[in-house]
């Protein structure tokens, strides 16, 4: 039993680096807390010390970019993709531990009451739990799954869960309902960031994200048996809600925010009933500001990028990096970096990405000298390395997700940009007009030696 696999070491790190602001003022979970998180979007993490109607503290805006996610994993930004990729390739099974801080307090009566659950946006009608990693098992095979989905609170022990129909959790819920049973779930809040990232991976049905989390952590996830359902839960998390999902009981949702930043009206979700809350004595309730906010974007973006890299590496051995951009809300817009792309490779990469993740709408392929995470560099490549009549691929009537803003009848037009430089496009060549390398390096060295670090943030690495 320890804090090693919790969010606490990361909170301490954020505090030590000046990236955590403690909000001492009492805030209202009805819109006020959400407004603080929205305002701090690209800024510090927030720890709300006092929330109206709850004894628990609230933490938010923890993983709002690549730098934070790298810090949470204890690695450099450039290592994020290879590390998650390695975790997909070499999963590590959880191990049972003797006891867990997550079960210091057990409440069976009205488990949802007393939680600081925020109402986020103007046209949403209910408070939402947004940072819950849901653990469940396939009723047919017994294999595990972990993924995020939102819960709209109905009363002290029931909620509506909103899951995209193609997600594995929705599939498991329907499989359980087909044999007349609800699906047992455990909702984990405030687990280690590695567990949260793993929950967003796109794996095969039956590939358990909790095993990738163990690999990402460098240690198996320590788990204990839940109190009222037959599932294992991470021992070091802040809080767990135990219960069931009944796909035979539709509950109308109304307007809900989506990653693209607008509202959707999906109709009905499924009924969730909760049988217990277990938590640390001083549990911190994590909140992720949904919609087009950076934590929601980047938590999705990096696991999707690593999942796509895994798919691409099997067919394009010279793929170097995959970015899932902030403009595409970490879901719909992908940039693939290929070193020395051979003829046909950019289109093959596009097809592989469109086939692997249906939510992706736009794919750009760039060369090794373009940083796929730098939107200006990617725009430069699109502007200067494409002959549009040759290098633009439009795929009308392609299948997409219900969340796609331009979707009609499940279809949308997808687009591919081959922004790689092609031999013979320019008689002058494609090399960049720059001073000789030795002079550039000498100039950089001078700035590095003569300016303090905070005055040379503009210096390119
Ligand atoms: C903060 C956050 C909230 C999310 N909320 C939802 C949600 O409400 N419904 C949903 O279907 N997917 C949601 N997702 C996306 C899924 O968790 C993600 O696509 C996951 O890979 C699905 O996994 P599965 O197919 O194994 O169930 C969310 C992702 C994040 C990062």
C-alpha cells in the first residue's frame, strides 16, 4: 500500500515546479468550478480546497499537454510515443496486493451523494463525472477493458452513462444485456496518469488496457478486489464507484459537450446503478474539463497517436512519429512523419490510419524535417510541398463516428494531404535557405552560454 501508483507524486511535482494553484476560496460545483478549469485551460493545475456540498477536495487540469504528460510519466516529450508504443507491445498483468488505500472508507448508502460533481456547461442539464476510468470484463470471454466515459448524475445511486456505440465498453454492456444481465463496472477516479493514458488506447477487443498501464508504469498495477462487484481495482487510486450498467434501460441525455467544443444530442445512454463508493480517507476527486479543453484533448491524442504508430509501423517501417493535433481536438486530425517516403507510401499510410480509427477525418503526411506536432511547420509543408491536383486525396461517403461535427447518416468526406517533398518537383531542389550548419551551431552555442534559460525559450533545439 503506497502512493506510488496514485496521482499524489505528480501533484507534489506540480506544486514543487510552481504548476499547481491552490484555490482556497469555496467554489460551487454548479458552473463555478468548471469556469475556473476553463480559464486555466493552458495554465496551471488547480487544487480546489473547498467545494460547496462536499467534504472532498477536487483536482483538475493535470494533464493538459505533452509536457505535463511527459512529466507525469517521468520522461522527455520525445519519449512519449515510443514509451506508449512499447507498452502496447509488451503488456504487464496487474498483481493482487494485500490491501488498498482506495478502500479506507466504504459507503454503501447513496454512493454518489456528497461527491463534488460539477455541472460544466450552459446547455447541459446535469452534473457529470468526467474523470472516471471504467473497468469491466467481456461477458463472453472474461477479458478486461478500461476506458473513460461520462456519467450524468440522476440521484444518490443512479446515473446515465454515455458511451459511443462502437466503444468496447458499449459492446460489453450490450453483450451482458443480451443475456438479461447488467454489466458489472468499477469507476476509478484519481488513478496514476499512466492508467488514465492507457484507458484511452485503441486496442483490439479483449486487449486489457490495465496491462498496458502496468508496462507504462514499469511495474504491474497493484489491484484489490472490489467490495460489491467481481472486479479488481487499482489499490492506490483516490476513489472507486462500484456498480452496473444496464443497456436495456435507456435514459435520455439531452445536450452534452463533445471534444470538438460544440454540443451534441445523442438521444439516450444507459442506466448505471451504484452499489458502493470506496475511497481514501482524504480522497481527492479528479475532474477533467470536457469539451474543447486541453486536458480532454491531450489525454485522447497521445494514446491515439501511439495506437496509430503501432498500426503504421507494421506496414511502413520508416514511420517516425504520429501527431494527433490540438486543432482536431486530439481525435480527428492526424499528421504522420515518414523518413524518406517511397512512392505510394504516403497514401498507404493514409489508408491504414482511416481503416484503424474511424474518428480520424484528415491525414497529412510529412517528411522527417517537419515536426508533426508543430502546426506552422505542417502548414508550411502543405503550402510548399504539394501539387494539389496530384497530392490531395478526397474520400467522400466514408464511415465516421457519431461525434463527427459534419457527419450525416454516419458518413463524412475524409481528406489526405501528401505534403512530402517529391523528387523532380523543383529544379532548384528542396533544401532550406539557411547559413551553413557550423555557423548556426556556433550562434546557438553563443546564445546558450550568454543568456539565462528563461530568456532563450525562443531558441530552436
Ligand atoms: C476525459 C475523457 C472523457 C471521455 N469521455 C467519453 C465518453 O463520455 N463517452 C465515450 O464513449 N468515450 C469517452 N472518451 C473516449 C474513450 O474513453 C476512448 O475512446 C476509449 O479508447 C474507448 O475505449 P474502449 O473502446 O476500450 O471502450 C473519453 C476520453 C477522455 C480522455
